[in-house]
C-alpha cells in the first residue's frame, strides 16, 4: 500500500470517528450514569397499587407507580422537593397527595380535584405556610392516591424521602455546574429527587426533535433501569402535565 493511499485511509477513519462523536446515537449509547443510591433496607410498603385494580383505571398493563428506588427511599437536600408518579390511563375524579412523619402523623395533605392525565406526573411540595419543612436526617413517607369516586379513594403509590446535607465541596460543584452537568453530580451524590426532577425539567424544555431530547430520554431510561431501581417497564411512558 503506497503512502498516499495510507494517508487517505487515515483521513477517512478520522472522519468516521469524528462523525460518531458528534451524531446523536453514540452520545446516547456511550452515556453511563454513576448512580450512588444508599443501601437502605426496604421499608415495609410497596411502590405500586394494590392487587385489586381500581375500576377507574384503564386496561393498561402498568400499575400506578411511584418513581423511586427499590428500597423506596430517596434523598434530597430541598425543603420543597418534587415527587414523580406514573398514572395509568384512567377516568378518575382526582387524587390526593400526602406526607407523614416517621410516626405516621400526617404533616401535609392536599386534594387534587381535577382529572389526572396518564403518564409520569409530578407534584412539588409547596412553600406555603401550611406546608411542612422536611428536617435533615428524618424519614418521611409520601403517597399519591387516585380518587375513583367523588367521596372515595382507590389505588395508590408510595415512597420515602430523607433530607440530607451536602459537603461544602459538593455545594460548590453544583453551584458552578450547568443544569445538564448537574445530572451526573446529583447521581453521584445519590440525590434521587433532584436527579429525577432535573432530567424531567430538561426533557420538558426541549423540542421533540432536539438532539438533546434523545440524550435526555436515554439518561432517563438508564436511571430507571439501574439495578437499584428496576423500573425499566415505565421508562418509555410519557411525561404528563398535571400537578405542579
């Protein structure tokens, strides 16, 4: 093989490599998230609805589902975190969201008196005077329950949340990072609620045909399919506007 032919092959190979680095598919395929979730034992509850399906839920194979790790526990640094739940197709009258302390005392509850769309919905704890202030290192139980009748409730999803504090170094890294860069920082710090909400908010802000949308969708799928999460069956469900 002569020198000129060899140089041509090298240039072609380089062009292929550069193309792979800039096109959408390799960005998605190469993405690997370092998700450091705490090794909490599972709490004696469940993530999904009851074994008897509520009559106002449609024939979907997927149950109502809290988007939380298998342990049911996720951490946050926020006073007013955002919670995510998958809701199957339904004709419910509404829903209710509530939080209890470790002793089972309800510290916040609100009724959503409106139709609940199918998909992954989110609810952010308000900062109103009647809203609770989550204390550091305390565990809180939360639930999202469908209202199938005007005066009765049906299937529900549930999880636990613990507020934690970050080190000064972690705070500085997050303050200097862009929203997309924070995804990896939240994952590394094990901040489940910030991680989910950041990915969801970025996905909602992007046009459907944006290259970043494809990457964020892959990130979402990788998070939900993590061995400590195992919610891959819900990864392709749409994001729905409902409860913020």
